[in-house]
């Protein structure tokens, strides 16, 4: 999602792209209605951590040290694709019989979905823009101590949640990522790889109370998932890793365009109904959604639409 780079002695931190890849694949998987209906508890578990991980990474990667104009340019190029895709999704919801169907789309309802309570997955960009602008504004208050800035940010996020603009628990994950960035500690020193995360994670997820927001268990699940995935990372085969890093560097494209393909995959459900596990449907649908999203990005690049929608010549980040 957030496409800023975290630089280290060896350049881009590949582990972050790897984490983003896993999270975006899970996001697409459980946006497939057939999968979420077939595995409702698995969906609940995944929803406990996949967007919190994205928001931690977004808070960590966002560079508020930029001058005003470059930072606002970054936010602007999140805003443009958000407005385009959220507008399209809202119009679609008024026509198609989806779960978020709008019975009567009025100008007031349209503006509400665009600026207050977005439909579909695009709420993430809405939250990112609000949290990012607040983060940048608070860090212009040079007279405040670092702790005071975190308190002001937390209060601002609480206010946004009170008026219905963001989810408080999710915006606090963004805050947590920003705190890690300003702690001076390397990301991989805070989120440490450990195989011991696996038994701890299993003990937590077997209790439904731990997959509820605003619980200690849910916070621990987020941390343990990141820890476990980082432990797995060194063992991912080279070719698979390269593909995952490519996908991780292009999560914005998948995030924006995959809803188009999740809808198009619905006719596959009866065709693949002989597989009661729905795993074949999942594999085929993931292939369609991921390759389709990247193909749309490449098409925008070739048609020179990317500078108008993303502010850059190429939206698809090529293989390293």
C-alpha cells in the first residue's frame, strides 16, 4: 500500500515487501465471498491481523520528515486513485446485487461514501490519508516533546473515530508503526523472527475472544503473525521469494483493482462446486485477481494513464 521505501544498508527492506505480499493475498482471498462464507472463522482470524499489519507498515514507512510540498504531493497521489476507485465502487454498489448494495444512491449518499464512510476495501486509503495528514501536522509542532506528539495524535484519532471517520483500533496500529520508526530501533529488532510464535499463535486463535478488536489477544496475534512470517522468510525458495517481493512492491495496484476481479470470479463458484473445500476455487480466483490487477496496472502504464492517476510514469514496479 504505502509505497515509500525503508532504506537500510542494503537498500529496500525486502522483509517488508514480503509481509505486504502475504497480507494482500489474504485480503484478496477473504474478499472472495465464497471463501469467506466457507471459512467464516478463518476470515475472522485473518481480519484480526491483515489490515493492522498494513497500517503498522504504513505508519513505519511514511516519511513526515519531507517538506510540506513533497509530502502533500504524496498524499495527493493517494487521494486521486482513492476518489476514482471509491466513486466507481459506490456507483457499482447501487447497480449490482452485492452485500454492500445501495438501494437509493443520492448525491448526499454518494458524498458520504466518498468522504465519511467508504464502501469496500478503499476505506484503507481513506484512513491512510487522514492518519498521514494528522501525523505530518502534529510533527510540525516542534515545541512539543515526542511523547506529547504521540498523545496529540492518539487524541486526534480518537476524535476521528468518535465522529465516524476511522476505526480507532486500526488507526492506533498506524500510530504504532510511526512510534517504531521514531524509536530509532531497526524494524527487525522490534518485530523479531521466532518459530515460538507458532504455538503461541495457535493457543490464541483457538479462543474466539482473542479475535475481537480492542483486546490484548488481538494485539498479540498481530505481533505473533509478523514474527512467524519473518521466521519463515529465510526458507522461502528464491524464485518464489522473487515473485512475492514483486507482488509486495505492487500491493497498491492489487488493492485498487482486485475488487473488479473478485466480482468477475463469482461465476466460477458453480463451475467448481465439485470441490467442497473451495480450495480449487481459491487458487483459480487468486490467479485471476492478482494477474488481472497487475495487467490493469501495465495497461495504464502503456496507455500513459499512470501519470494522471498516480503521478508517475509507471505504476507497476518491475522485478528487482
